[in-house]
C-alpha cells in the first residue's frame, strides 16, 4: 500500500482512538458523579459541536475566495491541507493557461493578415487587430454580429458557405478605401466554424496593372516604327522582284519582311491581350449565334488554307451563347488557326459545338502531331512553345492560347486539352450552362 494511503489510515485510526479515549474519560467522570449517561451525552455533544465548527469553517473557505483556511484539528487538519494543495495546483494551472491564451492573442493580433473566427451560424466570435483595420470591424460592438451584414459584396454570402466552388480567394474592394483590394479566404474547421483570412493585395494589384500598362504601352509604341520599317521593306521587296539594284538582296529582304510581319502579329496579340485584361469584362454581352459564327469563320479559314486541310463543322443549330462576340470569335479563330498550323497538309480539322449535359462545349479537333502530356499544363502561358524553333517559321506568336484562356475566363469557361502524340489533339471550351440560350430566333 502506498504512503498517502498509509498516512490516511493512520489519521483515521488516531481519530477513532481519540474518540474512544474521550468517551472513556467522560464515562469515568460520569462514574464519579453516578451520571454516566449524562456525561457520555455531554461528551458526544461537545465532539459533534467541534466537527460542526470545522465543517462550517471549511464551507466558508470554499465559498468565500478571500477567507484563508485556518488550522484544523485531527482529520480536519489533513482535509484542510489536502484541499489547500488542490487549490494551489488549480491556481498555478489557471495562471499557465492564462499566459498561453495571452501569448496566442498577442501573436494573432500581431499577424499582418486579418483573421476572423466565425461560428456555425455565420456570427463573428473573435477577430484580430488586422481584421479590424482591413474590414472596418469594431472591437466589442461587432462580436456576435453576422459577418454577411458587415462584409457587403454580392458574392460574399455564397463564398462564405462554400457554395461558390471556384476555390479561389474572393477579391473585394476594401470597405475602408475603394481604391484598395482585399483577398478573402475561408478556412472551415471544427464543427461548422470557419476562419476568414483577409489580406490586403492592393500593392500586388497595382504592380499587375503597372505590368499590364507597360506591356500595352510598349506594344503601342513599337507599332509605329514597325509600320515605317514594313513600308520601306515593302518598297524594297518590289524593287528586288524587279531585279534592280537590290536583286542580290532578294532573299534577305524576303526574310526581313516575314520577320517584321511576325513582329507585327506579336504586337497585335500583345495589344489584344492587354485589352482583354483591362477592359474585357466591361464589354457588352449579347446572344451569340455560335453556329453561324463557326460557319462564317470556317469559310474564311477554308479560303486561306487553300485546300491543304479538310475543315469539317458539326454544330447543334439553335444553340446560342450569351457572351462577348469578339472574344468568342477570337477563341474559335485561335484554336482553328493552331489546328491548321500544326497539322500537316492532308489532315482533318473538326469544329464541334454541342450541349453536353446542358453545358455548351466548343471543341476543335485535329489529327496532327499531338502534344506530350508534360507540356499540357503550360500551353496557355505567354510565349510557351513546345518546339521553340518552329514558332518562328510557321507564323505563331506564342500568345494564341493565352488569348484563348483569357477570353474563356471572361465567360467562366474552362479550356480542356486532350491530346495523344501521333494521333491528334482536341481543344475544348466548356461553358457554364447558365450561358446557354437555346432555341433562339437566330
Ligand atoms: P503559337 O502562336 O506558337 O501557336 P499558342 O499559344 O497558340 O502559340 O500555342 C502554344 C503551343 O502549343 C504551340 O507553340 C504549339 O507547340 C502547341 N499547340 C497549340 N495547338 C496545337 C495543336 N492543335 N496541335 C499541336 N500543338 C499545338
């Protein structure tokens, strides 16, 4: 048996012995006065009163924080000591927990990102200083408020519940300053609780816009000198053809002309990308008769292709799309131009437009060389080419698929590339079903 249990036994044994001795003493006194029963009763009453007093003292100590424990007697001394030890231990634990909570609060308060803890019913439980500054939350007053009442943005409610399935952070104008942009993220945890993390991305946005402006301005500025150069080259080409003084220069001039034409196309593509990035979403949307657009473009391509490829179309008539016509036309043109460019003469190119499970899908397939899987994720990057040597000779700018991707993003559409080397490729744009306009008059 362990030591504390032994101690306890000894204490209670002593208490029993003391009671027995006390009663024996009382009985002896009783015998002297021939009042044994009375003496025993008085002795028991004194004994009980003593216990009652110590029990009262214990009760007072437990219920009133400021009362210090007094020394007890017998078993009571042991009980008091044990309780005192327990209380001390609790006090130390409380102090430690308090300091951990304090440290946690101080570190989260110092976080540069705003953090808001939201309960299962969308109410604010806690937020740090950065969240107060970024989201204009007021400490004290806004605790317990519904977060959707404080962060006002049309997409925020769906974003909070996770109904918005893009998985990307939500960018909203800052409630403090319209010119600033916040990026919001939701991290679900625990039982329906969520952590909202807000970050100020204004600087990043400004840098992006500077980069965009730079690309647009540089392209714009390059256009004029290039037009001058191309004008002279055109003249020289004619002279060289006439076998005049420039006859020896015929080949270099032809090469310079081809390269300057390519430069012109790159500049045009860069300008188109810049336009797509800056004003794409502001362009008006309308019902587009996609089958008619595909037929018209296919005619143009057939004419330019001069019979090198077979261009087929397979469209669902009456299936129209709500969107921006110039962007959709540029998507189709770029995909068909690529298919024709990379598929050797004699190959087939098919343009399809159908509803699949309600979602409209535009697909351009070819039976060209196909693309190895490792290139697929990078194809839409600007200037990414599988075979860098080829792009220069075949008229590509390396920007076609970047333009396609941007145009599709403006229509919440996804580009799915399916390709097998040696068999061919299919570039498909899958639009959300809300964009379908079926059985239009078109
Ligand atoms: P480019 O102007 O060079 O065609 P794109 O951005 O349009 O630039 O395409 C990027 C690269 O993807 C191309 O360089 C080419 O290697 C590859 N590619 C695009 N379409 C096809 C296709 N239909 N078949 C094979 N390769 C393709």
